[in-house]
């Protein structure tokens, strides 16, 4: 038995982060497919989570990522009120080099082999067109194009959900569910960030943006000359007038370097895994910064792909995504009652819902 296997078995069966129901290692030599499908929980329903296609440095790193991401999806799906457990798949390799129709079809057959215990979707390195291919081999692929019965781009509802989380944060902190008259800094104005900016302007907020891509910035400032753009996120988070900081680029935005200097009273954005390490949620709370948990407010996308299984209906999804407002308020209330940061309160509520479904409570 190799060290890799030892590491996986330890994570699965012994570590506190473990407890996954099933991990499937997939190989198809003809197409070069090597993949890991991790099912954390099916207590609430079939495990749902995307497929990440990434050139992991080691196979152990790929398995660890799949386990971690699958667990995260259990919490996200539970808090989104979905009847889905958590799962995630990773395909090992550089998508630019090895992605092929043959490989995606082979992967689709592995998803099929789970008979519906795992439902897949897009993630980093996989796109709507890829899901159209994967879906040819099974009934459990979402994130497909509208021409193939899918819902297409999920950014619209993700941005809408983040905006609901921000309105709830404003209600909790300032007593009114609006960003009118507040200054909101959006870091990353890509697919989600630029739609969030539109919601904010419509609501009467002052918006400041930043992005490493000049074309992304210009797309917004050309349309809305009243918007200020700053050079980088470092500058944005230090602006004295900032009321809300919305990280909408990469993970790890909240870390030991940024938390001490953030001027905003609220952090609420789309980016996944904003807290760089455990303990950052407490540092935010100690500074009096209200943090709306990322996986709660950015659930619009997963709400959308889950809906595809029932025949996509935009209005039904929007109604579900609107509930992110109530969920976020409930988390802040629980945090206050239990005397814990909102991120910990969200975890507790999610764990409770999963345990109830399992009949453990
Ligand atoms: P995207 O790739 O379209 O946009 C990200 C933007 O951030 C890009 O314009 C990029 O240039 C910019 N960026 C990258 N590094 C930056 C930096 N250091 N400083 C400032 N800007 C930077 O991605 P998308 O779809 O808008 O997603 C944004 C975040 O939201 C990601 O973390 C993603 O995982 C998360 N998310 C997205 C969902 C969706 O439906 N698209 C669903 C749930 C989460």
C-alpha cells in the first residue's frame, strides 16, 4: 500500500474532516482519464457538485481537493434548502492539453455507473459545452446548454443571490434592507461581479470596482461613468468610505494580511472559500465586521443547476435564490444567540439539517 492510499484512508476514516460516504477512483487508459468522484453525504438526496478539471501536482492533492470540496457542497446544498447532499469530482490533468470528447464521455460513463447517487455540473476548468458531452452518457449531468435541456450560465442567479445576502446584511446592521447611499467595493467584475454591480446601482449604492483585467473594468465604466475604478484590491479594501466589501474574484480574500486593514463593516461576495484559514471568521468578528458566509450567499448557481433536473424554470429558481435573504438573516440571528461568528452559525444550521435528515437528531 502506498503513502497516497494511506493519506486518503486516514482523511476518510479518521480525520475530523472525513466521514465521506464513498470515494470512486476512475481510470480510462484509452482517453487518459484519471478522476476522483467524492460523495460526502446523500442524507438530503443525491450528492450534487461540479467537476473540477485541474493539473494537480500529485494524485494525493487531487483526492484531498475532491474530499474537501465534496464536504463543502453538503453544507452549501443544505443551506440552500436543496434536497441534495454534497459531492464533487476532479479530473486530473491540464484541460488545455488533455481534454477531449473521448475523455469526457469516459467520465460520463463513470457518473452513470453511480446510478444517480452523484449529480455533476461545471466547475473550474469545465464549461457548459463539456457538460453537454458528459450528459450524453448519463441522466445526472447539469450545467448543460439550453439547446440540450440545460439552464446555461449560472452567473445571473449567483449575482442575484449575493445581492440578497448583502441586503440582509444591511438590514441586520443598519436596519433597512437596502444599499442606498452606501459605498460598495466589488473586487472582480467578471461574470458574477458585473451583474452584481448592476443590482447595486439600481438599488442606489455608490460602487467602486477593481479587476486585474482592464477590459472587465472598461466594460463597466464605459456604461456607468459614475463608477470609480481603483488600481487593485489592496487599494479598494483600505478606502475610508467603504461600507461593504464584495470579494468576487478568487478564494482566500480574507486572510491575516487583509482582515486587519479592511475598512468595510460588511463583507459579502461571490468568491468561493473567502476565509483563508480557520480562525479568520473570528478575526472578522473581533473587528466588528459582519461576514455573510460565502457558501450561503453564492448558492444561486447551485440552485440553478439543481433545478435542471426538474426541467429548468427561471422564475422558480429566482424565487428560491430570493430566500438567501431570509437564510442570511437567520444565520446572523443564530450567531448572536450562540455567541459565535456567522460562518460557524451557518455550519451549525447546515449540520443540523443534515443530521435531521439522517435521523440522527
Ligand atoms: P470570472 O472568472 O468570470 O470573474 C472573476 C474576475 O475576477 C475576472 O474578471 C478576473 O479578471 C478577476 N480577478 C482575478 N484575480 C483578481 C484579483 N487579484 N483582483 C481583482 N480581480 C481579479 O468568475 P465568476 O464566474 O464571476 O466567479 C467569481 C467568483 O465567484 C469565483 O470565486 C467563483 O468560484 C465564485 N462563484 C461563481 C459562481 C457562478 O455561478 N459563476 C457560483 C458560485 C461561486
